[in-house]
C-alpha cells in the first residue's frame, strides 16, 4: 500500500493530548503513527510551518441535495467542506424528500462517494417527513449506515415522541440530535428577544425558548438512558443546565457555531438578512457563557451549521428570508482569529472541538492520529492573513455576513482516505 | 402661485436622501420638518394650496399593506406639490404573481419615480429598498418598526396646540409592542425634550423599552394627572384573540380614555389618537369629539407633514457641497 509522509509539521492531536514537532506516516487508508520508520515513502508532504491535525469533522451541515440543488449539491457542499479543512461532514435529514427511509440515506452516501471530496454521514430523520408525529424507520436507517438522528432545524416538539425516539434509538446506541427550542415561544421571530428587538420592532426569540427545551431533553435523557446531542446551543441558561447534567453523568453532548461566538444582536441594526440565523445572535453575556462552556469542556463541538441559500432567497424582506449562514469555508479562520488569537482557546482546545469531540458523538474511527485510525488529516497554515471573499467560495451559496473580514489561518492541505483531496 | 415655500429661518439644512425613521434624525432635523409643515399650513390658510415645488417629478405610493388614510394623505400631499403620482398596492399588483418586493420597486422606478413612499409589514423593508433603487424612499410604516410621518404629525399637533414640546409629559397608551407609531413617537418626542410614559398591559409592553429613555406604567389612572398629552394607540382585536389580554371590555376598563378619566386629567390635556379609532374601546365618543381632542387636526396636519417631507427630500442639499 502507498505510503505518505507528512514531514516536519507541528502535530496536534487532542485525542492523545499531543502537541509536538514530528513526521506523520500514513499507509493506504490508515494512520501508521508519528515518527514511524519509513525509509522510502511514496509521497512526502513538507509540513514545515504548518499544523498537522486530525481531519476536521463538521457535525452540522445542510447539503440541500436532493430537493434544493439551487442552494447546494452534495458535490459543491463537500468541496466547500474540503476548502474549509473538513474531511467529514454530518448532514441534516431536512432535504426534499426528507431522509426518513433507507433509500434516501443511501442516495446521499452514493452521491458523497461520487463527489469524492469529504466523507458524508447522513443523519436520519427522527420522525417521518420531520413532521414530529411518527417515528421514522430508524432500524432500516441504521442498516443503511446512519449514525445519528435529527429532524434538522425542526425541534422534536412533542415530549412523548422525543421520549420514544430516545428509547428506540438506544437499541443501536445512536444519539438523537435535537434543536432545542420551544416552537410556540419563537413563532415568527427573526432575532434575539431583547432591547435591540424592541428598538427595531422586530419579533424576538427569547433565550427561555432554548433553556426550556434543553431542560426537557435533559429530563428525558435521564428518563430513558438515551443519548441526546443538543444542536446549536446559544444561551447561558442552556449551558448551565448542560454542565450540571454532564456532571451527573448523563449522556448529553452539545455544539456551538462560530457566528454565535463572534456576533451579537446589535448587528441587526442593519436589518441585514445575512445575520438572520436560528438560534438568533444573542448578547455579550450569552457569548461569555458559550466561551466558558468551550473552555471547561461543557461544549465539546464547534460546528458550522452550514445553511446555504441562493441569493434570491436571502435578498428579500427580513420576515421572508430563511435562517442561516453558509459557514463551512469560514469556520476555521474565524475560530483561529476569534478564539485562538484572542486567547479564549488554545490550539489543543479548539482542535478537540472539531476532531475528537464530534468523532465521539458519532462514534467514528476518526478525529485522531492514533495508529490504525482513518487516514484523514488536515494541514493548517496558522499564519497566513487573508480576507474572506464569498465570491471565491466552493459552496454554491454566498450567504455570509463575514465577507470582507480580515482573518488569519486556513486549511493548506486536506487529506481524505490517505489521498490529498485539496490544496490551497 | 409661488414656486415653493420660503425656507424657514433655520441654520440646519436638509441633506438626507431618504426618510426611514425618526431614530436617525437630530432634533434640529425634526424641527426643520415641523417648521416646513407649518409654513405649508400657513400658505394653505392663505389659499395657496397648489404649489409647483415638485412639478415634473413622480411620486410613487407603494403599499404592500392596507392603508387608506396614510396613502390618501401622501397622494394628496404629492399632488399639492404638483408631482405626478402612481398608486400601487399589493392586492392589484404583480406581487400576487410572485414578483419580489425589490423587483416591483425597480419596475416602478423604471417608470420614472423620483420618490417612493413605501409601506410594508416587515421592519427594515424601506431600508432594503433604499439599497436597491436610486429613488428617495419615504417610510410610510414598516411593520412594528417606525412610522415617521405619523410620529411627526403627532409631534406637530402637540406643538401646535401647546406651543412647545420640551418639558411636556406625554403618555403613549395601549399596544406598544406592536406599534410603529409608538416607536416613532418615542424618538420624536424624547429628541425634542418631552418626558414619555408608555402605558399598557404588561403583555403589550416590549422588554427593556425603558432603555429608550421612557417611563413604563401599567396603571393609567395613576399617571393621568401628570400628563400634558395622551396618545391613545389603536388596539387591534386580533391581539385579544392571540391571548395578549383577556377581553376588549377589560382593556377598555383599564386603558380606555373616557369622561371620568378626563375629569381627573389636567384641564388642558391634549388627546391624540393615530386612528382609525375604535369608539368605546380606546376612547369614548365624548372624549374623541370633545374640546381636548386634536384627532381631526392630526389628519389635517398629516397632509402638511407629508408635503414637508416630500419637499425636503426633493430639495435636499448635497452634503458634500460646502
């Protein structure tokens, strides 16, 4: 089998708490190890000045295929993933049709393989058609290879359905990803409920909507012994609840997006639809709580919540515009610039949130550079300064509020299955 | 027939291309509009009702939400200034055929509109339009955000009756949460030095509104003796259906302006209502038609305020010129 030697980089592997200079050897589709002897490698990559990390994993993206190929396809979405440094993405079930049956899941996997970019792990629906009424055929979805379940942006609103879903999915030890938000408290909302929404006359989405649902899911997790992954956490209250639940040993994980950490509701002053996201951008107090949650390990995952939308959908009245940011290609530089360089997180802490953290949620043999793990590796240039330019995105969509922002650091070389799939 | 009104004696020059809200205006700019409106009102009283100021220009009324009085008022204001007008409402337009808001406005502009008066249910829609068309945009109400000309005509009507704004205590009563009129009133009145009280059911007062520099009250009777003016916001019956207050009767009992409450008020209290009013709900007929009421003056003054806005946007000074 072909060997690939990544020479002279700073190897950071949070799964082993390892941070040192060294050579990483890959053979075929597996990692051999660090500084393993290999006199005549088939290929050598010079990694001097670069950080060598386990391939990054994005736990929360929407790829829109099938059904909304005007926004994104699996091919363009996974190309965007590579450009953002990701070797794996977990995609939501909220396509058209919904991934609530075996053939839909298999279609996405096949399209992912055809594209030949990053690995694609489709999440299965919790309920048929994401409608929150009846459980999807989880057993058959598991047989297709589905690793977790989610109704995407739609919360599983009915507590009894959520309880049964957690019980049922526990047969295969699969987590339920839930979007924690009480729907009736955020109806027609477009931004965080607070002083700014009052001033602008925009309908608010109170933090309590998230806190309440997080509390419910923790209670159901305890009741059923199931696994819950809470998607896109944004409030101080939710993080406090999750911290205490994890201290009690409950199997709860959670994630946060970079835009939640970098922007407050103040930006809605511009009425710019690029800032319309769900959960909404909140306040400094909530941001501080998120950062503390990342530092103390309450939050194990940073995800992009990649929500591509074609321009005609975002260039409309704020009430009609769909939520979301196309985030795959900006997560890494935004986190380097906004979290590492500002001193909030170390490289080790940050990389754990995009490697071993998400790998553990999905139980993947990835996110680590241990011998025998899958040969997915991301080489990061931490020093390059550049300006985010949405017109250069690999993604089909351009909806981001970060265009024009000066950032540092980006993915230099991305290796999937032992093969170089992307070079900056 | 004069070409235009004499420019009021003010050192402030109007430089803005759009009128999107009162939040962004300075006290001087607000006063400039009020003075201009006063000038138009004076001319009209002399019989000079038709002015040539906007002759040869086109004012388009683009109403994506129902309105009778605001639209009529803007139309008449434009005609009084000799502009040609186009009326466009969502019902009879290509919007129902799926055309976007921005495309509709671009089409109107392609017909030569210099000023576009826009009403829309979404906050920020006029701002969005100003980013996509070259015409001047006048906000005629955007969702629950602002309704600047209503705010201006309310302030104008108070100033006309009392003589000044500074130092007055003005209560805005009713549904503050869903009211663009309330927000524009708050900006206009506080910038000119009034003390504003917002008073209504706790479910209809939005969070943190005190940070706009207003006092929050829920007991109408306790604040009434202090008030120089009350502005009775229209209550929409669907708010009761969505559970924001228990009944219209209870609302009227707690927050309606009636003869008994009028007796407890200052004798020269000014009663305003942006209308259309629900007689017997926010206000009883004896008060609405009584000597303290300026409700119909508000309608009259609305015309002059809108003339002033159209005129000033048209005549705006180039801010880069010295």
